[in-house]
C-alpha cells in the first residue's frame, strides 16, 4: 500500500492535528518620543485621533485566531505607509504574518478613506466659477 492510499484509510483517532503557532507580537508604545514619530510618521495625539475615528470599524467581534487590536492594526498600517517597506519586513517587526499585514493595510486604509477623507482633504476651489 502506498502512502497516498494510506492517507484515506486513517481513522479519526489516528489523525494528528498540528498545533497552531502564533508569533510573539511586539506591542509598540505610542509616545511623543522622536523614534515613535520617525517610525509611524505621526505624533501620539494624531495616532490617537485616527484611532478614535476609525477604531470602531477595526474592532473584531471575537477573540478567535488571536486577532489584532485596532491599535495594532493602525500602527502596523502607519508603519508600512510611513516607511515604504515591504510586507515581510513590517510583518517581522510587528510579529505577524505578511498576509496579515496585507489585509490589515487594506482594511485600515479603506476605513480611513470612508471616515476621514471628506474632513481631511480639501479640494481647491476654481476661481472662475465663483
């Protein structure tokens, strides 16, 4: 009997499940320290402002799969946007998978556009139409 044939003959008791592996996350402290401003390109007050506006959209309803908090999502997105790094570099720095960074960046940017675009971006007024 080949290995392939043996796979389909296993009883449920014989099936071994590998434990899930979660990386240890790095929880960045937000402060007005120059290193924080250099990493995330925003001051503590501005990060808290963004979090207060979009945080409710980023909150997961369950604690399954060790979900990222809204603060961790915003910080990893700001880090990626501010330094122009690659997903795997930011993922390694924050202790998550690069696919997580990709999803988080899309989610946070969409939330910022939905909630803050009209208040933060002012389009020039054409003088000829006034």
